[in-house]
């Protein structure tokens, strides 16, 4: 129900914006062709600077129907500025077909019979506008300026008369629709706030996994997600140390970097393959990788670079097991996520080890 109402309001707003942009542009080219200037501040109709999207942007407390209504009300203001007699008088005085204005006038004719708003008018008016539009296009093709001027004048007059009937009816209809929606939501939620919160709802949906993981953590219900169990690569002290030695140059070549303080690093490598009763304590690749990240970060086996080494070995282990990258070649773990996981482990309490491993496995996605 809510989805269908939201679709309706968005459709009405988009329709209003399309109509507004068309009317704005039509009158803009018309004013350009007549070189008209108004003293009441309504002389600028340039659609590049006054499109509906810019004129009626999203704002707090303003829903789609309100934006649509405002667009139609502004259209009323625009069409009220020019009348048929004024256009014809301006054409006679300024010379509608002066060379400097031919392009603007011709540009109007290029749209027709495209405008969707014409379908809102009655059949007779639509038929007349369609005929005038064809006349305008023929005049452009045959290079008949007087015929083009005549067709544009007829389109202007017919369209103005139709808009003067259509716009008040449309505004009244949307105001009634808005009132009915607000009444139907009374006591449940404010309709305007509901529409303005849609973007937040979409964001929450997009980040559902992250929010659900936080909820599981808060309620002590975080579980290990289903993960890969086929191990293609086996880490050893020797191949791990070889990988670490390759980092020295990248991180400045310090003698302290990757300098072992004790035998704890060798123990860390062996611990990820620990068994109990013949079964591995960390059976999946992801669990082993998470445990490797945890142990190397927390054990401080090296004089310098423990967190960098831990994060590198974590990536190295996943890479060699073929699961560091997704099928499309994108990173499975974002840079910021890797930094966050490593720092989180470094600051955690020893008794939180199991929870840290679960979090890392879940964050691998």
C-alpha cells in the first residue's frame, strides 16, 4: 500500500516537473523571439537556470506532492504574464522574424508535437495543437517564416487557453489528494515526514546486513556466517616470514621492522590449524584468516610493524586461498574495513577474542 502511494506521488511530481520545464522553455524561446522584457521580475525563462529540479528542490518537511503543486502554481504565474494581444503587439513592434530571433522561434517548432501536457487537454484542443505543430514543422522545412510565425501564434493562443483551464483543476486535485493522504496517516505518522524519510529507509535497506550484524552483536547473538571450507593454501612459518621480508623495503627498510622478539609468531601460525578431538577449531578459510589477523595483532611478536604485518598476512592468506577478490575482480574487503578490523582487534580485551573473530568473518561479506 505504502509503496503504491509513494509511486503515485513520485509520478505526479515527475509529471509536474516535465510540464513545468516544457512551459518554461516554450515561454523562454517565445520571449527571446519577441525580445520581451518585463518589469515585474518575471523576464527570465531560461530553462538552463530555472528547471523544475532547481526551482523546487527537495527540502525538509516538503513532500513530492507539495513540490508538484508549487510547480503547477508557478506555471500559472508564467502563463499569466503573456496574453495573446501582447504577443501579437510585440511581434508587430519588435519584428518577430528579425534575423536575431529566427533561431529562437525555429527552436520552438522543433519540439512539436512532442509535449506530453497536450494529452491532458480535450480532444478538440489536442487535435488543433497537433495540426498547428505540423504546420510549424512544415514551415521550418519549407523555410516559410510567415507561416511559421502564424503557427506559433496559434499554438501559443490555444495552449494558453487550455493551460488556464487545466492548471487550476490539477492544483485542486493534488491538494485534495494530499489532504486525503494526510488524513489517512493521521495518528500513524506525519505524511510529509513519511515521504521525506524515504531516502533514509532506502539507506537502511541497503545497509541491512551491517545493521543486522550490529543488532546481533548487541544481543550477544553474533554467529559465524557460512564461509568457504576448501583450503587451497597452507600457511607455514617459513612462507609467512618470506612474505613479511618482502614488506621491509615498502615500509622504509628499518632493522626493527619484522624483527622477531620471541617465538610467538611461529606459535601464531601453528595456532590457526589447532585441532580438538581430531577436528579443526577454525575449519574455514575465513576463520583461519580472522584468527591469523587477531593473533599477529595481539601477540606483538615483532619490534615494529605488528599491525601492518598482521593486516598483510591476513590479505596474503586470503589471496593464496583464492577468496580475496570477488568474481568481478573487486575487493572483497575495503581498505577502510581492513583498517577498522585491525585497530578494533588491537584495542580489544583478551576475553573478547572469540567475538573479534566472529566480527571479522562477518565483515568479509
